């Protein structure tokens, strides 16, 4: 299995012809929350010009969403990293998971939630002319990294938006929980005093965790 540094180096080599040697390639990082983004940004910031995309309309209630977004914003301001907030489209999330509400956590409902957020991330990456796009979702041991990989790597091929854009951001799949990534996120959360949520975000998991 490739180490994370080897995956990053391979990605950097792949864009040598399109990125000036004096510049870092750009990457749009979909983030689910500040705690998960902390160790991922630590991994990426020396290699990429990183921008964070906070797109999580699955998070309910709105007060919980605002709390998590505020933590993300505060952290990135301290790091000097650009933040893009996606639209809080709870109706769109409900539509994406329609008919799957009764399924438990780690079911196909979660896979569709991944797809919903990562498709929007790819769209934003195209609009912003980023070289790469990726996600923090694999930091958590509760997320299915194989599903994330499948979705991330197939989006550029099957997304409708792909055919409307001349910019083709590349997916960068990394299982960020590996090599102590999850443990590091916990350590950094303590350093920064992050609010750490008790469930993934949607009302379904909130009820299931009670």
C-alpha cells in the first residue's frame, strides 16, 4: 500500500507541465468540520495551495451547522487559508437521500450523502480552476473510505458539470486516517480547543446515536 507522501508526490509529478515550478498546485479540500480538517491541512499545506470548501447541508439543525462552520472559519483565519462556504441546501440533501431515511449509519444512505457533497465539490473545483480536489471524509474511522475513493475518482468521468467546463480538476484520494491521521486530528483539536460534535451531522444519525 502506498504511503501518503508517495501519493502526494505522484500527484505533484502529474501536474509539473501545467503548474509553474515556482508555484504550488492548487487543491480544493471539502471539509466536514474543523477537527477533521486539521490533520488533513497539516498533511497538504506544504505541498499545495489549499482552499477549503465547507459544503455540508446534511448538518441539522441550523444552529449545529452554524457552530461547526464558525469553528472551521476561526481555524482557517488563524492558518491564513481561504474558505468557501457552499449553500446550505437542506432540501437538496433531503432529495439526495429520499427513500433511504430508514437505513442506518454506514448504509447506502451515507454513500449517497458522500456523493451529494463531493459532486458539489467537483463543481466548485471546476469553477475555481483548481488543479485537484479531495475531502476530509476519510479521516474518520466511521466513514467508508472505499466508497469515498469510488465516488471521488468517478465524478470527473460521469459528472454532467464535467462536460460544461474546460477545467478538469483531478481527484486526489487519500485515506487520511492512515499513518495516525485520525489520532493527530484529536491531538490538534485539543491544541486549538475545537468543538467536537457527537454525531456525523444529519438528523438521522443524531437520532440513531441517542
